[in-house]
């Protein structure tokens, strides 16, 4: 029977500023989408799905929490600072950099990056889009390619002296198995048996190298921490944890973190990597040698906490 007159249901009131749209990932099942497709879906403008202003009345997290999300995005390599700044409506990355360099739970709260970035991440949360784990996916793809290529012979080196001066510690210094990184297990540096290799980089230099190295496809922070700990012959700790790495990376200043195991181990690691890749010393490195050679290398006994 047809519904007429008073029997017709009352119309529903209009809802929030949410646009109905097809699934962002299309009709493909999740297992069928490539990493590139997932990255493209995550990066795209989602204003056609939900307006950023729809979240303006919701409570916002701390600036540090938003900074953490931004740094995770940038560390993944999904977007550059310039790309992300443009996505937030900023003309350049300087405003973004100022917000990222602010300190304290609410440091940078007056920046439009704070609110715009939070709304940007909320849009993806609303669209049920998770940030692609680039390194995990790349490692899985690399492992699959290695498995398809068949078993490979593992080589060990006995030319690396152990802490007692005898061969046999090469297994501890085995390099990361990440594709594209050379094996550094056969490289020995003067002084490493006593963890006394002269350092010719500042803490800020090492932080730059770490930040660039962590963008290596397939390399996780956990694996990198293992690679660093493998460089220590007389370790004063049971391991290098991700928190130690994060704490060192968060510092600023040429000697900030100089006493950290991360600083020394990372220098040794990158020096071995340079030698394995056959790269020459930079002008900065030669300058550091001329300054610190007579002192036995950069001062690792004094840091930002030393008065």
C-alpha cells in the first residue's frame, strides 16, 4: 500500500559536513593494493570526504603528540617536509620547521601547523586510512624477493680482532642484512677493541647521519639499534634500545649526547659504512681531524650536562 499524506515518514535532519564518497582505496581488497597505491591514498586531499572544520569542536591533543605524528610521517618517507607543509596550506616548510623545533607539551600551540596537522590526521582516521608502514612493507617485499631467488651462502670473517686481540668476533659485528647496505663485518678500526676509536664528528653530525640512514628501505629502528650495539667491544650496557636512540636524536648541540653509547657506536658504524662504500673523507671530516687529532678525537667525556 502506498504511503501518502500524514503516513509519510518525516524527513531526516541534515547531518554534519561529511561528504559520502566511494572507498578511498577503491574496490581492491587490502591484500591486492601495492605500497605505492596505499601511499597515494594516504597522501591525497580528503576534503571531499570530510571537511577539516568538522573537527574544530573536538578536544585537541598536546603539541608534542601532534609533533610525534608528524615526525613519524616524515621518518617513514611518505611525504617530505615541503609536501606536508603544502598539504597543510603553508607556502614553505619554515613554519613547519618552527613548530617541529618547539619544545614542551604545548610549545607551538599558537602555530596554525598545530591545528591544521591535527585535522589532517583526523581526516585519515575518519576515512579509516592507516599510515602505511613503509619500512615493514619494503622489508617484506625484499624478503620475498630473496626467498624467490633461492638460498644464499652466508660468509663470516675471522679477520676482525676480538676484545682479547684474537680473531673470532666477526659474528658480533655482522652488518644489517637490509638490501643495499654493504657487509661491514670485515672492517676493523684502530682502537675499537677497547671502544676507543677516535671520533671526528660532532653529535649533530651523527644525528644527521642517523636521520638519513633510518630512511633506508627495509631498515627498522630495532635493527639499527642491533647494528649499533654490534660495534661495541667493551659495552657498558646490555644493549642499545630504541628509547636511547630516540633520546639522542632529540638532543641539539655539537656535544649534546657525547657521552651516549649511541654517539660512539653510530660514529664507528658510519665510518665502517663509509669505508665499505669506498667514499672519501669530506672536507668537514678533514677539518675535524685537524682540530681534534692531537686530542685523540672529539671529546666524549663532556656533554651538554657537564658544567
